[in-house]
C-alpha cells in the first residue's frame, strides 16, 4: 500500500515541483502545527477566534517557507543529480 502511494502520480507531482513541495509542507508542517497550537491554547483557556486566525496565518506562512526551503535546498538538487546535471556550485 505504501509503495503504491510513493509511486503514484500525485506523490510524483508533490516531489517534483515547487508548488507540490509547498502543498506537501502545508499539509505536513502547517496543519500539524496549527492543530498543536490550537490544542495548547484550548488547554490554557486562551483559544478564541482571533487567536485561531492568527495561528492559521502563522502556520500557512511557515508551511510556505518550509516548502520553498525544501524545494531549493533538497528536492531540486536531488532531481538535478538524478538527471546527471552538475550542480552550479561545483568546480569544473
């Protein structure tokens, strides 16, 4: 089951494009952190609509930043290496 998901078209798109990386990080990091923030605020008795909206904005921006960092720092260099394209920062 896991192997078929990893080889699926959707996972291929998620790993091979900038928008896919952003969506993946929003789902993994952004949504998870938002849930944890809301649970902690609820347990502390501080949860309100305003705070939930603030958490949602922070988590969306965090997921966006994480997706861009993963794309430029990890996915793109690995895809270039897989295709056999030399990296730009290597000496020739």
